[in-house]
């Protein structure tokens, strides 16, 4: 495993982290399998784990807390997210800050997260949604400063809405955020335009989420793909999105090297960008852990392949199903 400096925190973070959304209550998730996958990740050098209260109303956080207890002698970096008070994802301009993150709510869910993790301090706490119209609100600024001064959090971050990588720029300019989480992958290259240069300038860590485009970039999504009843992906891959995503994936298939899977190619594409501090793929199964951590070998991708993949940028705008 290779490690990268996590912005101004100076933490040495594994460049392949662990996204724990799927363990919070997705269909077919299993706590015993999750625990084994998490332990395997630690054994292979993963030291950054990203969860949220919203992943199963604290269930995923509790799984992370149990992992910490099983590895007391290993420094594992914890990251979680505070849900908006209105429990609506993503944030929209019409949602006021007061109905999203009032101080009482922010403090309440910080304490809930710490209790679930069984910690006195979390390494990174993040707003799970954000709209830049909230930037000038003094309330959240005081709350973040107080949480840091009290020792309950070491660093603060924001998770940016899907396909809105610039809806957070003004907030980052305040200097109060240490990290930003954003969708970045072969298709979603827009963060490179404005967000990444600003993060480099301000020494803000970048967490790349959704590296497989919710599954499209694993090569397993086709026009005939179906999902179990109640599976979140069924609401995301509506026919309009499923068909377009499958067509985009088909264009990539001829580019996948013989000794590589599409998923490996997708991770290696992201690892080629030094502006990214860590990637957080979901890894519910042990075989996924092994294949994902194996990409952290410093090899990246051949330059010609990388340049070809850059031509597959797909700029999309948020819609009713993009969540």
C-alpha cells in the first residue's frame, strides 16, 4: 500500500481508503462478511475509513467502532458525516441552512457519531450535504471552531453534491475546511477544472468517492441489469440512466488491457492524479478488498491509455434521480 499526505493535516493516509456506505443497510449486506472485509483491508494497509450516520442510522459507524476495537495497536483514521436536519439528500438552494445544520443538530449528531464509534475524538467530521449559499452563515463557523477547540474533532470537511463539484468552492475559501469529498472517476473529471486547483492552493485534502460510478465502471452494468427490490441502485439506475451508463461502459470495454479488469483500470485512472489524497471504493466482499488494494503499487496506467480514458469525460447535470 502506498500512502499520501492528507492535506494540511499531514496524516499519512492509504491511497486506497474504504467507503462504508454499502455496510449500512444495503440489500444483501451482512455484518459478519463486512467485518471480515474490514479486517482484511487493515491487514493490507488500508488506514482510512469513511462512513456516515446516514448509512443505516449509525449502523455503519458502529461497525467501524468495532473495527477499531479489534485493531487497538493500528492507527486507523476515522471519517464520518453529519446528516442534514431535514434528512434530504442532496442539498438544494431552497433548503435553508437553518433547516439543514443548526448548531444544536450539528452538536447532537457529532455526539451520536462519537458514541457509535466509542471515541472521544473523530479524525474527520464532514457535512454530508452542502450548498454554497450557506457559506456566510456564522453559525456553522462557530460550531466548527468549537468542535475543534473542544477536541471532539481533529479536522472538518464537506461532501459535495453529485455532479456539482464547484458548489463548495466558496466554503473552502473560508479556510475552515481541511478536506473535501467529491465524485471523481473516468466519467466525472469536472473536479479538475476548479476544485482541485483550489484544494492544491489551500492544501485541502481530496477524497475521491464513487470511483466506479455506482457500478458502471466495474463493467458489470448492462442494459439488462436489475437490482433487488429495495436496493438504492434501483432508484439511481432508472431506464434513462441505465441505458446511457451501459452505453458509456461499452465504449470503454475495448480499452481494458488483457491483464486488467475495468474496475482496476478505473482505480488506476484516479491514482494517476496526485491531487487526490485517497479513494474510497465500497468493498463489501473480501475479493473486492484484495483486488482494490492491489492497485496501490505505484504503476498507474500506461500514458497512452490514460490519455484515451481522459477523452471519456461525461459531464452530467443533477436530475430527479441522481440524488
